[in-house]
C-alpha cells in the first residue's frame, strides 16, 4: 500500500479550551515550498523589456514574502487533550520539522 509523506514544520502551539471547557493543545503544521521565479519572455531586441526588467526585479526583492523565496502552506492542525499531550515522549517544538505519513487509514507523525 502506497503512502503519502509530507515534511512539515510546527509553526503554532497553543493551549485552548474546547466547547466542553477542557484544555486542549493545538498544533499547527505547515509545509514550506520554494516560490517559482518569474519568467519573462521578450522578443529579440526588445528595448522596453531591457528597461523594465531591473525595475521588476527591484519590486520583487522589496516584497517580503517573495524576497525569501519560500511560501508556507497550512497542512495539518492537530488537537490533543492535555492527557494525550502529557503521554507524548517527544513533544515537537516550534520550528521543528516533522514527517507526516498517511498510509491507508493511519496517520503517523515523527521526526524527519
């Protein structure tokens, strides 16, 4: 049976209350991916493109999300009761990369 593997980073860990008033730990995992670089097609000898490209490059560098060259995409939000959280031997920390594997009806989360 094939599985789906996702490398994700823990970006949020918070203690919240569920609708029954119980405290639960909310874990938010995102996947970071490289952003594609812009592609500009210019006809041979196009003077306008030669003049505009430096301006476009400067604008792209000034945009914080694009200048990093990476984007985050939410992949998994997990809610654990305090009891479940306490039973974990290794608790993930913010910024830590984990491997999420989905195989059939089973999901596992471990160190990548």
